[in-house]
């Protein structure tokens, strides 16, 4: 059955016919033929959001027979389209004003007949057809792209965890310090408690020290958890300076173990960037650890990494990680960003390629240059403000 009230106001036109049914050779016939040829699923919705026509690509995509869909609400396939209507996209239920033009809806969750879910992108187009206002919904299956993104995120997570593995012993050491201090402070407090009279001022100071040490230990744990956390991409306005400070704090003990000084120089009025905190931390962590590695054979006195953050004229925020290591030969300048390129015996060769795809996804740029004197500088340029939009096609 179809919704005769809206899309089919004239009884002589039957919109429920299959697109390949015998039909008079008319403009409408050619229109229906054209819809079957297009390589995307297409649903024609009447003013109440009922499916008045579906092309074969659409009903195959959802695993239905055509007849099972005609006259049914589109919500059967795509949950949430009705909410878009409530949110004011539609002037009347499922009538998009012509003036509004096409309405793209990204990353919607749809459901096949067998109950499995798929990710789709839907573009709604207001259309005047046969005297009625209808909506043509182009449905694009994004399952593959979604799966690709999920795999990319899994890989990024795996390399983050493996990077943290490299830091494990220095972090354990860093964690041990406040724990040891807490233990000896508690022992001191126990001794003070046996005195008569009890020196309350001294006890108060000891308790304050314990609180501070506890805070230090939980900060180390917070930073570790922030990096190894696995979650969905969360793009928000970010203070890149805070991201960088966190990463520098995380590598602090590793830098000490390797005899490397790290300096930070951050512009005071740095604009926000839009990005995912964990992913940008991953990039900065990778650049810093690479810089440390590059200076392994440099005399300790020369082992220095400087991190600068500033805003530049073209509306970008520029982060630079500058080391005094062995630098890059001309052929390496580009090769190092390819997956699995590594010059380290234990290297995976994934850090820079993942970092570059993260920065690309943030509509930024990551590149390397040799310094005039010695070593290399890695630059990350990110658009300031709201310039980034998540683009899953990348
Ligand atoms: P990995 O660290 O596992 O080798 P990366 O993708 O992070 O993987 O780095 C790839 C290669 O790029 C490194 O093996 C190294 O040869 C080179 N490289 C990275 N950073 C630097 C640097 N700061 N100075 C010199 N070479 C570098």
C-alpha cells in the first residue's frame, strides 16, 4: 500500500508500481528508470515520511522486498529521521521547504530487515513530483568507511599502548617516588603519635605532604590513563598548550633517564584548536620520543629538545619539536611518514604515519625539516578555532 493522500493525489498515477513495471512512456517513467540506474539507494518519501517509492539498490541494501517497504514509515529503516523532523528541518512533517535545498545527514544508524545495523549517510532533497511535495532520500552505505575508521582507531590505540610500554619503567619509577614519600611520612606520623604531648603542627605538615604526594601519584596515573584510553573520536575546542604540557609531564622521567632537557615556549594568547585530545597527545608524544631517540648518540650536554607553540598569520597554530640529534638525510624527509619505515632495531615504523593521518584528519599539516646547525624539527600546523570538521571520508 502507498500513501495516497500526499504523494499520489491523483488516482490515475500509481506510485506503488515497481520501477520496472509496464508503464506508459512518460516523463515519470523515465524518471523512475533513471532512479533504478543510479548507484545509490533512493527512497521517495511523502509528506508523512512514508516510503512511496524505493529503488532496487535501497531495498537490497536493507534486505527487504520492495513491497514490504512501500507505504511504511522511513523510520523502519533509519532511526532518528523523525527526530530531525522534530528538530525543525521540516516545516511540516517530512516536507523540507524547497528554499532549504538539500539536507545532508551524516553518520546515521540504520537497520536491516534481519535486525543488523549499518551506518549510512543520507541526503534529503525536497522535490516536487506529480503535484505533490516529496522528499528524495539518497542513502549511502558507509559500513566500509566506518569499519576502516574503526580499524584505524584500533591501530592508533595499539601504537599508543605500545608507546606507553616504552615509558613503563620510567613511569613506574616516577610513581614510586611519591609512594615511597607517603610511606615514610606515615611512619613518621606514627612515631609522632606516640609522643606526649603530640606535636599537632608537625602532624598537620606531615598530612599536607601526604596529600601533595598522593596528588602527584594520581596525576601520573591520570596522564597514563588519558593516553591509553580507548574511546570514540571526541572533537572539541582544545587548548593545545594544555595537551603539550601534559605530554611533556608524561615524558619527564624518561627525559631524565636519557639525560635530555626539554624546554617549553608557548605563546600566551594561543587560540583554541578543534581536535581530539587523545589523538593530538599521541602525535606530540610520538614526536617527543622520536626526538629523544634521535639524540641517543649525542653527548649528554647537547641533548636538548625545545617545544614551541605559537599562532601564525594564516590562522594556524604551529607546534614545533626541535631536537639536536642526527637529523634526516634528504631521502628520509618524506619516507619517514610512510607506514613501517623505521631505522630503529625495535621500531614499528608506524608512529609518524599514524601521526600524519591524525593531523590530516584535523585538517592540519605535519612535516619535518633539518635544522641549519644540527638535528631536525617536526612541525604540526593546526587550524585555529572552528576550522575543522570531522571528515570521515579521509
Ligand atoms: P619508529 O619510531 O617506530 O621508527 P616512526 O614512524 O615514529 O617509527 O619514525 C620513523 C623513522 O623516522 C624513525 O625510525 C627515524 O628513522 C625517523 N625519525 C623520526 N623522528 C626523527 C627525528 N626527530 N630525527 C631523526 N629521524 C627521525
